[in-house]
C-alpha cells in the first residue's frame, strides 16, 4: 500500500508539470475544458492515480497501524527505545533531504525553469534558504516557509511529532478505542477549521495541524487493535461485498482534496483498504508482485526526494545546460530519474538509518 501511495504522490506532481493540465476543479470550466483528456483524469475516478494528498492520509493510517504493533508488542511498551528508534528511522532521512535540497538550491536555485508552471518549481527555491531556515527545518518547525527545500516534509513533521506522543496515545486509546477515535475526529474538525493550509504560516498553526492529523494515527491503531473483528467483518462480506468495499474505497480516494470532509473520507477509505488487504487474499495478491513490492521498499525515499529531483533536473536542463526540451519529454524523463534516486537514497541513507534505529532501540525485555 505504501508503494502505491508514494507512486500516486509522484504521478500527481508529474501531472502538474504537463502543459495544459488543469490544477483545480471548478464551475468556471467550459465544455472544451471538460473534453480535455487531462481534465478527464482530474475530474473522474482516474484521479485516484494522482491524488497525492489522499496518499498522505494513507501513510498516516498505515503508520498508526504499524506503530501499534511496534510499541505494544509481545514484550510490552518501552518508551525511550521506541522514541530513539522512531527518530533515527524518520528524522535522519528527513535531515538528508533537507540538506540535499539546500545544496541543490545553492547550485541551481537561481536557474531558469523555462515555461514550467507547476507550483513546486516556483515555490520551492524562491526564498533564500538560509542557515536559520535549514536549522528550523531540522528542528521540525513545520512552518511552510521552512520547507522550501523539500515541501513534502510537511507531513513528516507531523509524523515525527505524533510519534513522540504515540506511546501515551496508545496507552489511552487501547482502553476505549472507539471513544478516543470519536474524540480525535472532533479534534480534527476543530483544528482543521482553525488551520486549513498544509503549509502552516507559524508554529502554532503547524501544531494545530498535527492535532488535526492525529485522528488518522488513531484510526490505524484501532484497525490493528480490532484485528480479529476486522478479520470477521471482511469474511462476512464475502467476495462480492469485498469487491464493493474495494471499489468504494478507491472511488473515495478520487474525491477532490478541497472538500472539508475529504481528509476524513480518505482516512476511512485507507482503513477499509487496509482491512481488505490484510484479510482478503485476492485483494492482497496484486500487491505482492515484484515491482509493487519494490515500490513499497523505496516508498519513503521516493516521497522524500522526488520533488528535489524534479526541481533540480528542471533547473539544470533549462538553466546551465541551456536545453529546451518539451515538458512532455521532461515528464517522461523525470519519473525514472526520481525512481532511480529513490533506490540510491534507500540504499545509502534509509537502510543505514534502519540499522541504526534497531541498534538504538536496544534489546527488548524478555517476555514474562
């Protein structure tokens, strides 16, 4: 699931590069716009393939699911080893992405991007990336202005913060999971209303967003905690019911992100999909083919580095190299380059961070 979610983020940003690609849906579009094949991708269920924001909600739900098992394992909860492990696993690759983005900004930040109109080619490296800004990003400030070297870090800031609190959250939610899920849903609505933009203008707004996204980690926790019930529910559906639930979940991921309830719908769809993948073999089977397994392996590295690759290659090609290829050709070129960089980052950065995280976690206490 992580691999497909990361691929949706990659394709969504690649789509925004395509000339004539509509970026937003609205009543102002004319019939000619609606007949545009690119609009058909944006305004139909095909949108699921490019809805990167929905994919991030999938990441959050999956993290809650995995963290439940990590913290409340057979040997019981151990806070400090858990926190050391999560910081090494998440923060070190993020630090690499921040420094890589800063270095490429120094080298290519002033270069031309030709006629590219995608948001990240203009917003990423326009403001000066100074030492204080880099320090704030490394300190997980969450402010949009501190994420100019790599905008996808907005979601990792929330994940790191919530990971630090997750042991407390897990102990509370474990007692009354549905009540805490309902409370987290209310918190999501209130905090998202107060701070709606994913690129927070200040630390207070970013902390409100972390509170808003907490519900998805709780949802993932509840799916893991209610494992047997989920298994029974999926079995009762039968194959036809499972297929209907799968279609409903995928259609939900195609909802526009501008709707106020979109994030909650994405989270619920992710939970349904997670239960289906875990308990319906025919749903899980396509995820076991080699390319999808590989995507899942490098998904974190792909998410962290793909926009840096896009912005850096575009500025290099249209700037110092003085070339002027079509944007369509650049999109075709950028996707495999981003995948290759993800593999290299996985091997050189993410894998060592995994090894270090296991060492920092230390031995778990023996079961009683």
